[in-house]
């Protein structure tokens, strides 16, 4: 049996057909406040590109630097590449991402693997035998 996605008890099909004010009320307070204050030009342009891509007019993943865009119900299924500070990381927007920021899914730092200390690495390494 396949589990069907529901956002706070509402199925995805109903979310997509619902008025924006209705699903906006279901978001957390930070997302509600962000949407209430308005959408910037960069976010508006990205939303239009996502709508075109979902309609089949897109060319593939959309590259963007906008990390503070909230995933809305009608964006589900789109592929976007978000800048991580060094490179673009591609993500597919899935229903579980609704109400979250796009930047949460693209990590900005990598795990660091330090090597063994060498000569001159620190004062304590002066006393480490080299053999």
C-alpha cells in the first residue's frame, strides 16, 4: 500500500486547487510573514520560470541563486539548481518540501578531512616523531 502525501491533513491535489490564502494559513509563522510581506522580483521571476518548466516549455533544471524561496504546492515536480556558494546543486521539488525554504536542501559547506600533521603544522607537532 502506497502512502499518500498530505500536508497537515490536506491531500496534494486539494492543495494545488486551493486558494493561496488557505494554504498560506497552514504554513509556519515565518513562512506566513515572508509571504505576507510580498515576493521580490527575483523570486517572482523564478516562480514564473518554474511554472513554464512545469508546463513543458522549460529546458531542464533552472539555475538560481535564490535560496530563500518557499516551496509552494504548485512548484512540486520541478527541477531547479540552487547555488551552494561554489557550485549549482540540482534538486527536484517533492511534496515533502512544501512550506520549507529551497536553501535548506542545498548544503553550503562540505565535510573536512584533515590529514596527518606535518612538520611546522603546529607547536605540538614539533615533538611528534616523523617515523
